[in-house]
C-alpha cells in the first residue's frame, strides 16, 4: 500500500497552508528520516503520509518561533523527529532553508537551555495565529499533532469534554494516553488572559481565583523530549525561540529576540 500512502501525502501537501515550503523540502530528507528516525524514536511510523504531516508540524513551529520573538517549545515529537534527521543529514542546508522561507536560522536548543515559559509562549502564538474566529476552547493544530499521528512516546494534549480544560499525558507505545491525562500547571486561564487571549464564557472554563485552569501537564522527565503535545492521537515536540533557537522533545527549546 506504499502507493496509497504516497498519494495521500501528495494530496495532503496540495491542501496544506505550507504547500510551498513542503514542496521545496530537499530531496533525500524523507529517505534519510525513514531510515534514521526509528533508531531514535522507537516504534515511529515511517510512511510518506506520516512524514508529510510531521514535516508540516515543523514548518508550523518554525513560523511560531520567527513570529513570537520569545522562547518557544515544540509540542510534538513527530515534528521533532524530522528536525533531528535534518540536523544530522544536512545542517547547513537546514539553515539555508530556514533563511529562505522564514527569514532566519532557527537553532536547535537543548531543554536545559530553554527559558521558562517556552511552552506557554508557543501556545499563545499558535492561538493568535488561528485568529479570533477559532473556537476558544479548541487546541492549536501543533498541540494536537502527536495524538492525531498516534506517535509512540509522543506528547498528548486534549480538551477535556469540550470544557476548554486542556490535559496532557505522555503517549504510550500505541500512541494513546488520554485516560491518564492530567492538567498542566503552567497554562492557566488567568495566565492566558493576561497574555491578551480572550475566552468567551461559553468556553466553559472553571474558575478558581487566580488558578483557573485552561491546563496542560508537563511531560515525563525521562522522555528526553519536551513536555508538550497536541491532538487526539499523539505527538512529539521540540523547542525554539528568541535567537531563533529551538530544541526538541523532552529537553529541547529555543530563545526569543
């Protein structure tokens, strides 16, 4: 069924807001990723349809980093798998690609060097990119990616019962984890409102003074990747930020301008 995956991948690119950049990914990157990613991300799918969606997530994150001007964390292990492969395969080519399409290089930064609040910054920028018409309680696409892809060991974020309350869990070997999900302490409604984001009462937030939760939960400390994810299936993540830096998974990130 490889032909079918290839067809779905091409169809997906045609409908993607990043169809231009996806269409200009360097020849050879997908092949290198397919052979190298399983050594770093055990159980990862390596078909063309998975790759193009993971690559789109990385393009989305590069956009978030360049527009934020603050440290940002990548909430997807799937997207990070493409980033890592590219860094191993052709780092100079990656820098050139980022300059051409995003106006700057985007350094990959380890989690230990990532500023506090990087995940919060990513979420705020993603929500603003979605625009005011996007339902307030919906999660940004980048935060849903791993769950949608059922990324083994990825980061899962969900909106609990449509209430606007976001929960997180590290995804298991089957790309699942929703039943184990719990709120994230950094992303409270109060903090998000203070950032300028507005949520209608219909979003169903439960207020408790300054600790009203929109809520995410951090990832497992032993995962080696950033604690963020999105969607209903599973995803991995990397961080990026200010100096156009970013990093991946359980310990990566980047700074802001």
